[in-house]
C-alpha cells in the first residue's frame, strides 16, 4: 500500500477520521489534500474523543509523518489552536509539515462567507461559515494569500491589499470590524508565520521522497463525493473536490502513486446543510436514526439530516472515485429496526426510474427514493470483531451493499471506538501490503475472540 486514498462516499461525516486512523497505524504518513476546517474528523480511543479539523488523522500515532497538502485551505489561527490543543494533551506534533503553497483563509473570507449566506436567505447552502468558499474563490481569481506569504512582510501586505481591493463594496458593512484593520491583520499574520515556520515545507517533494522510498502514504479526504464542486449536488456543495482524483492535485504527486481508493460510507445516509437528499426520512424514523447515531455535526453542532442508505448515490461515488474498497461505518446504529430499507433507484417527477445518479439538477431535485426492504436485526453489534459474529440479517445487509455497488467491503464499523471494527479479507489484503504481513498477522490475533 504505498498510496491509499480514503474518501467520503456520501455527503461527509462518514467516519473518514476513524478509518484513516486505523490505516495510519500501519502506514508511514497521512496527508490531507483538500477542504479546510469545515471538516470535523472524530477518532475515539480508549473512550476519549478526539476531533480534528485540519491536522491529519494520523497525528495520534507517534512517529508518523503528517502533512497538510497544497490543496487544503488553512485558517492559520485554527491550525495554531489545534496544534496547541494537541500539544497540551501531550501529542507530539513536531512531524507536521504544511505546504508552503496552501492558501490561507483570511478574516475577510470568514465575513464574506457569512454575508453570502445571509444574502441567499431561503436559498442558503448552509455552509460551515469557515470561509471556505471565498478562500477557494480567491485562489481561482489569483488573489489568494499562501502559507509562504506569511514569511515575508512586504509581500504579505501587498497581497492583502490586492485581495481586499475588489471586495471593497461587499466588505463595506464590516468597515469597523476589528479583524479587517490592515495593520493588526498584517501583524497577526506575521506572528502566525513565526509560529508555523518550522512546519512549512515543500510537501510535494517530501511526499515524493517518501513514496520513492517505499513508504505507505494515506491520503485523507474531507467532505464526500456528493459535496464535490464538480460532481456533487451543485450548488449545494463545498468549494473543493473531495473525490479521489483531487488527492494528486492537492498534494503534488502523480496518479501512478495511488494504489488503492477506499470509500467510506455509513450504513445509512446523513447530510448537513441544504440540498437534495432523495432518501431523507422526515418523520420519527429519521429522528430515531439521528438519536441512535448521535448525528450532530462535529464542526458546527448542527443536527444532521438522516435517511436510508442511498445506493444510487453510493454507486455514483464508487464510479467517480474508482473505489476498490468500501468501509461501511455505523452498522451498529441500525440494530433494533424490525426491517431496514435501502434506496435502490430514484423515481423522477413523471414516474421515470433512475438507476444512475441524474446529472441534471432539476431532475434530481424532483426525485424520490424507491426503497427495498430487508430484514432487520435486534442484536447489539458493539462486540462483533469478525463477519461471523454478525447476525445473519446484518451480514445479508452488507452483502446487498457489495452486490449493488460491485465494491468489496474492507471493513465494517460497529461502534465509535477504534477497536470496534471488523476487518474483512479484502481489508486484510491492504494491510498485508502496508507493512509486509505484520499487520494482518497482528489483526488475526488482536481481533479473534478467545
Ligand atoms: P468524518 O468527518 O468522516 O471523519 O466523520 P465524523 O467524525 O464527522 O462523524 C462520524 C461520527 O461517527 C463520529 O462521531 C465517530 O466517532 C462516529 N463513528 C465512526 N464509526 C462509527 C461506527 O462504526 N459506529 C458508531 N456508532 N459510530 C461511529
Ligand atoms: P467532513 O470532512 C459534512 C457541507 C456544509 C454545507 C456545504 C458547504 O467532516 O466530512 P462549506 O463550509 O464547505 O462551504 O459548506 O458542505 N460540509 C460538510 N458536511 N461534513 C463535512 O466535512 C463538511 N464540510 C462541509 O454543511 O452543506
Ligand atoms: Mg465530519
């Protein structure tokens, strides 16, 4: 496993943090390649919950190289706070390297994100208001401030002035906002530069050297395929490409360095923010899944919308990413339903059937889910560590997903804890490639029941 990409195969919050942390244990490096602190990735170890927004989910493993790639947008204050919080908990963050080419989320991006949402009123996207969209917009407009600019006062000042000039009108309501005071903005950012300097590097070269040397690198996606700015439910999307193809662009490595692409999906579906969601459940059932799954946003605390597993969207994500493995998380949350349902096709406005994800926004907005009912199970799955521990109905549920997507399941989540996982043979194959067989051997011992 020299290069393995882990991406969200739904609308985000699938459990990428947990899956990345599990793979990182056997890999050498973890790199984030897109998004910013709109992401919230949770890892639960020994009952302690860790929430990471910018720093890769490999950081909890001592000695692993962690990298924030050029495709990530960085709010420097958030990054420094996150580093501090980890240090305070005695996590060694010295290995973190941040691309000098990554773009910075500036104070005006935060204000413009909120202002943009307010202006949209009823039509708002429901962004995380972390300044993601305005920052990527400046990057495309070639008005972005990059990490390297923090190290040069003259350039920093020039670039901030150039970036703010075309925004004068939209920033007028914030004229008195202290975060926009030019002098303090520059001073503050120079301080950020000093504090981050030792982490700033040519991360593309660093990753190339690691891969050339045979190291295993995990590319940790944020958000999910359905939030992709090109392929998701535009305009109700994020402003980056969470699909696997972006792992190369967002880190500066070529496609031939990628060996595997893992898609993470919950056993059901959630979405935060506005936009189409054909399999959404509005009544008590939706509330029950939200309650059992603890479906409240890691970043904003917002209640997540919930629904049955959408296999049309999952097949689409499998194609967009050329997934070779699926990690199905939160299977435990579906325990206790007499029957469970999955969305196998969409019904269009005039009764048309869609087996494939419709490319046209209007068509998609008028679709509803056609559901297939499967047997439920009542057993608690929290202690299951192999497929044979699962109740028959739960196994059949997983088989149904594999058959519908054509993608083998590599691991199954049966609880939030990092040990609450079932590795399948497909998953073990990946680990075999990661660390020369040691990993799979360890797993057999660690996860087989006495
Ligand atoms: P990410 O953004 O994809 O990393 O996912 P989040 O961390 O935002 O949300 C996933 C949530 O589900 C977190 O609270 C995890 O601790 C939790 N989680 C992950 N896998 C499982 C699982 O298999 N079962 C249960 N019950 N919770 C899980
Ligand atoms: P992780 O990495 C779930 C959603 C927001 C909103 C849309 C645009 O934890 O899976 P943005 O702030 O990016 O401009 O908001 O995207 N969104 C996410 N939803 N998980 C995430 O990240 C998300 N990051 C952004 O809710 O609908
Ligand atoms: Mg999340």
